[in-house]
C-alpha cells in the first residue's frame, strides 16, 4: 500500500466515525427529549424501548469505532479519554464531531 492509500483509508475511517458520532448524539438527545417525556408524561414506555435500543446500538458502534480511531490515529490516553467522555454527555458528540474536523 502506498502512503496515499493509507492516508485515504485513515480518512475514510475518520469520516465513518464522525457520522456515527453524530448519529449517536442525535439518538441520545431523542432518547432524553422525546423518549423519556413520552414514557413518564404520556405513559408510553415503548418510546424509550425504541429510542433506547437504537441509541444502544449506536453507542456500541461509537465505542468500537473510537477504539479503531485510537489505533489508526495513534491517539494518546488523554485524547481517547476525551472521546469516551464526550460519548456520555448529551452534546458531547457534536463538539467532538467539530473538533475532529480540524
């Protein structure tokens, strides 16, 4: 593989991680702002089951791709910890998406 091909593969992995990061962030906000009010306000627990399942799958994908990025980008422990912390904050993935763009 040439250096250009390696760089392209790394860029593609980063782009995939950024997309999953945004999707995970949106699913978390939908769970908090739509699913939870429907569950407790309208007594519709199915909403949290649906949003929670989607968010759970995206969260697992986020973690797997974050680890993959740690390897591909040679992130140090501090950077990786920041990425993991961003995943549990309601707007963390949006901040992360923007910071990874730089």
